[in-house]
C-alpha cells in the first residue's frame, strides 16, 4: 500500500527523525502505528504514561536488534490477539 503524506506530516516526521528520536522515518511510522494499535486494543490495562515508559525502556535498552524487537512484538501481539479471540468465543 502506498500512502501520500501531506507536507505538514512529512515535516513532522522529519523533525522527529532529525531530533534523534528515531533512526529513520520508517521507524517513526512503525512506532506511531504501534501506538495506535495499542491505544485501540482494549486489553492493555496500563496508562499512556506507562506505555511511553515501556517504549522508551525498550528503545534505550539496546539489547535486541531491530529484527529481534519486531519479532518479539509480533509474538506478543499474536498472543494478545489469541487471548482476546478466545474470550469472545
């Protein structure tokens, strides 16, 4: 899927990357999508501040490669989805 960003959205993304918050625009967009997914997933019981803390802790830990990180995110979200679906049946 291709998306077209407005000029303002492009500037905002570049400002975030240029400030050093994320190494690339792709990483910043992935973080934004993760936030939206988490915010819309009702199973997360923590607050926004807790989520920010967890994300910051994970990003700064340096313990996982990017591939390992996204693999763990996939595993976690798959588990959360399976648990959510099992409650609905």
